[in-house]
């Protein structure tokens, strides 16, 4: 069992962390990662999974941010729509979005393969999934760390094509997959 994952744990952790989240995030998050994620986004109808306090997509008026944690959402500054929801049981049906973003949230999904399959179902044809995740096994006591091969397998199973896997530095990677 990892320290930050498991049934009910992400919600509990982020409800507690919410008052200090922006302060912590500012110290560990590299500004250039935000630019890279934003540049990878296609279209305006964007689903931000684990939107948190809105950091990644708060510039998009047509984005929808979902999060398990009401305490994170209460602190969000966001121009789009915010919904308390779990990606694993989404309040949307069918191909609705041009991009689904997981910025620091993919590894909290109880099943990565199923999480990506659900995201793919919500994507329009030619839509993309953009994932910013940790890439160092030093963090594996806390959250699962996936390799490029793992992302390829998850993408194949979800009917997506892995476009790129890029290490941003020793700790993080950016993954982009597309729906044919
Ligand atoms: C590390 S924070 C990232 C927040 C934001 N994306 C950012 O970059 O600042 C991860 C967020 O994912 C949310 N989360 C985890 N599992 C989720 C799920 N299954 N569905 C929706 N949100 C989830 C957590 O509640 C938390 O707010």
C-alpha cells in the first residue's frame, strides 16, 4: 500500500492539504511545466481531472474542472466550471471534450488503465489526453510511478495512440496520447 493512494485516501489527503496546497505547490512545481502542459492542450472544451485549486486550466473559460476534494474546489480560482466528481464515475457521457488533462492526478486513479479508458470515452475523435506525472521511482513509496511502456500499454488498452512521453527533468514527465 502506498502512502497517498488507496480507497478514500486521495480525498482525505487533499481535504486536509487544501489550506496549504498553493503554498506547497509553488515550492515544488516548476513554472515551465505549466507552460508545457498548457501548450499541449488542444481546443477549448477541456476536462481538467483533479483540478485542485485551478492552477493548470484557470485561464480557460470553457474548461470543466472536476475534483474529489470539496476543500480544494472551495479554494479554486477558476473561470470555467467546477464540479465535485470522481473521474472513475464521471458525471458526463460520450465524446464531449477536446482535451482531458491530468496534471498531478493520474497516479491517484485506483486503476490507471481504467482511468485512461474512461478519459478516452469522454474524448472526441482527434482529442488528446495530457498527463503531467512524477517519473522517479524515489517517489514510489507515495504514489505509483509509470514508465513509458506502462503509458503505452494503458493507451493501447484505451484505444489511444501514445504521441509522446518526455522527461521534463529527473522528477517529472509529460505524456500525450491521442484518440484516432
Ligand atoms: C496534486 S493535486 C493536483 C491539482 C492541480 N491539477 C494542480 O496541478 O495544481 C491532485 C488532485 O487530484 C484530485 N483527485 C485524485 N483522484 C481523483 C479522481 N479519481 N477524480 C477527481 N479528482 C481526483 C485530488 O483530490 C487533488 O485535488
